C-alpha cells in the first residue's frame, strides 16, 4: 500500500514542499503545532481539557529559554567521553 494512503492530499503536499525546500516556512497547521508543543512539554490531553488557554500559554512560555551560547567545559567533555 503506498504511503500516501495514510495522509490526506494537503498533508502530502506540505511534506513534499518541506522536503524539497528544507526551509523554515509559515506553519501550515497551527492548531496541530500548538497541540504538539503542549505534548512536548508534558501536558496531556486531559490537562488541556482542564486548563484554560491562558494557563496553557503560561506553561509554554515558561519553557521558552533564551538561546545562550555556552562554552563546553572539560567536565562536559568528560561526561560525553565517559
């Protein structure tokens, strides 16, 4: 069975575009991106049913970290090699 049988036409086109372009584009499925973000930070579907949108956004914002470059220490290198 071809893999296309498991996705709809819209999703298939988006996958092809992202694979070919390999560029950061505007999110096509914002609702799914939101849900995916919630699941990645550990919120369950039951949590999303119980919490308000504001509460969920506060949780998501609390996970956003400023990107800071950090120089690896010898201890970091030893952990990787050990």
